[in-house]
């Protein structure tokens, strides 16, 4: 209702100014036209007086009759017409001046009308620009309190923007607090797990020396699994809390893949799996060597679990936009229903190994995305699981 009233007031002001300009123009034209007959008669009387002073008595009487009497009873004969004069002979110059006055009034009215709307549009542009600047400040996290700028068309929009921003800021704060709380709880759980794991590991070693049964080997495997879970929980808690700092520097891609494979060589030998990493020339990317190598190791281990005694392949190439790394195996590939969930935390697919905890791929994805990268998992047309990683240059 306020915006409609404001528009009506603006239109009314513009119309009022235009009518005022037109009225002034009409008054000037009317004054000019009323002055013309008086000036004409005054000149005629002056000329008659010069030629025949006695004729002034006749003229004076005629003027009195024309002022007091009925105009229809005057001028029975068109004497000026007999003498060869027409109405246009006495009004041609006046007509031109009238048109000038009318045009001036019209132009003035239009100018005032357009000036009013220009001013209104300018004020609207200023208000829109101020709201846009406020939203830019919100996007960069430097929002200030939105001060009221009067009652206009944008007042309701301004109120709604402020309410929305305030609600989003409150929601963000609550989400950050919840995330920090989750990370702290996760870290506490991991630290609490560490103590009994250490005790169990020592006890298992002592029991194995005395008993040496196959059950001791199972206990050791479960302790190793718990140790990996504890390490993963600590890493996740650091990532969620934002305390995991990445030291980015130039890393040679071939060296990155070779180091990751070397750290897994014993697992490859035990699983009778080989890995092929061809050297494709010197290519570097900006990344944290240790954590990126950890991500590559998790991807290679996943391929090892699916290859079942086969072979793992790696390739890499670079273009002006990104560096691409591909890691794949020659196994059966991923189950179709597993592909959308592969990078979810603690998700274990149909073909997952028995000792896995479902966190390796999630950690790899987190590490890659934190370094301006993307990762995608799919099945190769010829068979086998494929991980495709892109590290973007900008």
C-alpha cells in the first residue's frame, strides 16, 4: 500500500507541475490576446485625431456604445471587408506569438514532468545500489546493521532482506557451533579409544608369546583395525574443526604417484597385485605432498581390493586448465548402486574388503577438494573401477 501511495504522489506531483506550467502559458497568451484590440484601437484613434479632431466625438460615442451595448447590434456592415481586409491581417503576428507561448508552456511542462520522473528513478537506483552493496558485504562476511532509509517502495524489501540475512547469520553460527562440537566429540572419542587399544595390543603380544593360537592373530587384526579407525577419526576431527593445515607447494605428479605406490608395496606383494606408473614427462601441481599422497594411497588401496590379484594402472596429463590423474584396475568394477555413495563417510560397498572401515575414499575426496580439485568414480567400458582426479590451476 505504501509503494502504491508513493507512486500516486509522484505522478500527482509531476501532473501538478505540468498543469501549472500550462496554466501560466494560457494566462500569458490570454493577456496578450486581450491587449491586442486595445492597442489597435488606440493606434486608430491616434491617426483619426491627427487627421480630423472632430471625428473623435464620433469615435468616443461608438466606443461607448460597443462597450455598453449588445455586440450583435454593432457593425451592421463589414466595412473592413469592403476595404479589402481580413481577420488574418490583424491576427497573423499574434497567432505566431500565441504558438510560441503555447509551445513554451508545453515544453516547460514536459521538462518538469520528465525531471520529476528522472529524480524518482535516480532515487530508486541509489536505493537499489545501496541494497546490492549491503548484500555484497554479507557475502564477504562484513555485513553491518542495515539502517532504515525512510518509507518508500523498497522499505518492505529492505526489511525482508535484513530479516533473511539475520536468520542466515544465526543459522550459520549455530551450524558452526554444531560442527565444532561434533569435531570435538569425535576427537575425544578417538583419544579415548587410543588408550584401550594400546593396552589390548600389549596384552595380545604377551599372550601370543605364551599361547600362540590362531585366535591371537584375529585379535591382532581387530586391534589394527581399531588403530586405523582411531587415526581416521582424529583426521576427520581436525578436518571438521578446520585445524588441518595444508602446506601447498610444487609437487611433481610422477613422484607423487611413485611415493604413494612405494608406501603400499608390501600390501601389493601380499595381495599379489602389481602397479604400473608410466613416466609422461615433468608435470607439477600446487598441493600438499603428504596429504595428497595419502589420498592417492587410499585410491590405490581401493583398486587393490577390487583387482583381486590383477594390476593397477596410473596415468596423468596436463592442460592449461587442470592436471588430470587417473587410477584404475582390471577387476569387476563398482556395483552400480554403490557409485553414488562411494565417497560417503563409513559407507562400505558390496565388494568392500573385510577389514575396511569405509573412510578411505571419503578422506581422499576431502583432501582433493580442499586443494581446488575434483574426483569422480566410475566403471571403465572394458571393465574395472576408475578414479578420475582433476587439480585445477586456478
